C-alpha cells in the first residue's frame, strides 16, 4: 500500500474507532520483554510480557518515546490537555488541596505552580470525545489533581464512567484480601487517603488489584458494544507503582531473583496479563480492527529506592530513573496499534511525547480541534503512515526537588531536538549536553568540548520556555527566579554541587 493510501486510511474511516489508552504507572523503558534498545538486554530477558510483544507485532513500537514528565500527575494531565506541563504549570505530583508536595531544596524553592491539578473549565480529551458521541471510561489510577478539588473526580473532566480513580497516586494495597486499603494491610483502623475507592465487590477476595481493574474494563467494553457507542477507555493500572507487592500467582517464574525484584517482576507480568485480557475481549467481540490501542507509561522506571539490588541502574543502559532529568526518568515503552491503519511490526525512532496522543486520538476520531486551543502535541498520523515528520523541540520542566536522591534528581529544565539533549540544572545553574544517538546512556557531557552546540541549544531552550511560559525555580538567597538559559550559558561555568 502506498504511503498516501496509508495516511488516507488512518485519517478517514466509515465509523469512529474505539480508543484504548493503556497507561502503566512508573513503567520503565526496560520493564518489558519487548526490546527497545539496539539489542535485547538482561532486563528484557528477565520479564514476561508476551501480550505487549503481541501488540507490538500488530503495530508500531517507538524507541524514543517520552513521558511528559519524570513524575506522574504532569504526564497524566498532559494526556488530557494536549499541553506540556510547562504550559499548564502542573509540574509536579499532587495530593492535598493547596499543598505543595515539593521536597525542600537547600538553595532553591519551587515557583507558584498549579498544585491542585487540572482547573475547572479546561478543554479535555474525554470531553471532546464525549461531545462526539463517545462513551468515555476511566478505570484505575487517575491522579489528575488534588483531593477536594475539581480534578479529584474524573467525571468532572469528561469521563462518563469512573472506576477506582481518585486524587491519590498509589494504592494502600494491591490485595483484595486487604480491601485495597491501609486498614486491611496494616490493621490500623480508619480510612486512609491511599485506599482505592469503588472496588467494594472485590473486597475480601483473593484477587490482585490489576486483575480487578481488568475485570472492570472488560465489563465496560461489553457495555459500550451493547449500547452501540464508540468508546474511549483510559485504562490506568496502579501498578507498577509502590508499594511493591507480589502477585503470588506469578512468583514461580522469578525464583532466581531476590524477593523484592521477584515481586516487581510479578507486577510487570500482571499489567501484561491485563493487556492480554483486553486484547482478547476486543477480538472476541470482533472490534479489534476498529480500535486504536496506545500503550505507554507516565514516567520512567523507579530506581532510586524501594527496588532490589543497586539503585539507579534498573533502566540501564539509560541513566537513573523516575524523578530524574536523565533518560531513565522520562523515556518509556510506547506501542501504537490500529489494524489496517498502522503498519504491523514496525519500529520507529521518531521522538514522541505524551501530549502527542491528544491530537493523534482526536485526528483518528475525526474530531475537530477548537480554534482557541493551544496544543503542544502533534498528530502522529503521518509518522504512523510512514511519512517523515519535521524535526521539532520537545521539552521537560520540573522546577521541584523530588523526594529521593540520585543522578539528575533535582530541579531542571531539559529539551531534546534531533540527536541533541540539553539539561539545565537550576542549582548553580549549570548545563549538560548529550548526543543521544551516540550516547543514549548520557555518559559523556559535551558542554566543554562543544560549547557552540551547547549555546545554540540554550537559546533554543529559552525560546521553548518563553513560548510555554515555563516557570523557573526561585533562588532562595535572592528571591528571584534563576536566570534564563541563554543568559546562564554565557556566564562562567559553575561546578556541580
């Protein structure tokens, strides 16, 4: 089939496709048996995700796919808005109303960011799809905003159905025998902010949280087909976020791993099992070829704490992990499949980012974007049809200190354009430049050997920050924001703290 025919097939269908977004929590680039590096790694060989491989065989795997942020809420809200966290000022994770969750930094303070999440009146992806007749369903982790705010309830954001989604970003327990609650897990009386709501029918049962959520997703898919309505399913298992708790049904496969990593591996297998259940149901109902399926993660894999073995290496060859400015913090597994519209079994090196999913989904659904809406994402239809897309700048802005220590875990702004990545650490301030084509592990900082390239990227970063109104950390000593990158790069170099 010619490229033009593929593009036409992607853009035009007789009926709007169903859409499934499968967003795993904290899933790293290596947390799958699907290889996304040049070679199969030891991590790929350790984990068991045949259904992700099955999905990839029917669609396109992206080797340079990124989450919009190295922590969860900013990425999840970027999916809903099509805007980068720098623009929305939702630059960190949320929990309690009007409460800054940033960890204290000795020299920097966080700006006045949007700490309650998605504001009322925001145009969202599910709202636009609902207006077009879609049945919009959220199942699992939401974390779109703080408790007791507009964004705490997904039904305020365009979802017709919400199951188990609220303002907390982790479950108290993964076990139905614990009622998915702190009381069930620890014996401490009373409700808790981390208790998972809306799954009472599974309380007391020997069922894993990811399995219960998959059951609910299947029910909603069936109901949508019965009603004869296209559906948008936002399936978001709380896994593989902490607490790391084994799905004991799968432990036998990982006897050679230490107990913590074995438990983590079962959480990975459980998300894949849920993916398989959804794929099987779509096929059984005869709607698999009418469904656009997107598999991705909200940030890079956890590696700074709570894992077994040496920290900061669980995303290798990528550097560091969740919370970090380095690739391990933001590069994630992503597969897009739509039978008959996306060439099967393809690998794409094109850099893409979470906010691209908003216009891609709307384009596939044939929905018109409001003229007043500013988007940072781009429709990936041309790339999925085999066309070259123009080079562009994508960026990340996290003017916050995350709650763990490790490489690149500090307030930063970063951009990628082509093979080049520039990180601007706000403390100092100081820069690091990497050629990701030659050095995806960010082992060789080129700022000293390629000062002209570093300065050009700093100017590009400044343009991106001004365009998005990106906020900067505040210098505690002066009370002013740190310098813009184009100004800071021309000052004498500052040593890393």
